C-alpha cells in the first residue's frame, strides 16, 4: 500500500504556544478503573469567547485490555472508532497499534484525510516501539503519543530523539535503535 501523509490542519498548527494546556473532554468518568489505554481518541480545536485550546474525547468500548478487545471485536473495533472520530470532525485522531503496518494503513484510510497518530499504550521495549513507529509513518501516520514510553524510559531524551529520527527524518527503526543503544545502553536486567 502506498504511503501517504495527511497534513496537520492549519487550525491545529496555528494554536499559539501561549495557549493554556488542553482541556480534556473524556467519555469516561474519573473514578472508572483504567487497565489499559482505550482504543481511539479524537482531538478538536476549540475557539470562542476570546480563547483557543484543544479538546480531547475518548471512545472506548470497554475497560478490557486492548488484546482482549481485539480478540472479541477484531480489527473492526479500531477501524470503526477511527472512522467515528473523523466523521465527528476531529482534527487529529490517536489510535492504538492494530498489529501491523498494513492494518495501520487501513486505519489511515478510515480516517479519511484526518491526521492519525499512534498511541503508545503499555510500556514497550525500545525496538518494538521504534518498529511500530516506522511502520505507522510508512503507512501514513503523522506521529505518536507515547508518553509512558518516554517518561518511564531510562533516558527520556534519548528515546525522544530516536522517535524523532524515525518520524521526522525517516530513519529505519534499526538505525534509530542502534543510535539509542549508543546514547543510553540498556543495563543488566
């Protein structure tokens, strides 16, 4: 499948850095137990009353683990939610890894031109994370949202640099992983 990349909408790019942090609009309650990240998020720009910001909505089916949802609902679980976010007018859609690059390309297609970013989900090994990101960008994804894979890393700066190399400079995951190992070698387990 040919790689394609959707540009970030101008109204998202134009939000000034001075805008306060995004306001979350979550479809779940604060007291609900979280076992894993939900499948799909939509991000909208908000403006009015003299302010601008971002709003996020989460579209989970249940609080089961992503692997359980995939077994129960299959790939259509993710594809439906990506499509729903796009149809509701999201500016950016964030979704979990569907298992391979071809499936991620089908999610990009389901987003109908809305930029798609890859969610990190549970903490992954460095090589796995970089490989997923390489496949996602090759399939048309524009970036990632992998906070716990960065802030829980032995070297947040080094893993951020490695991800940036894969996403922005189109390095292979292997090349970025090799540089990461030089900058922040893994210690004994």
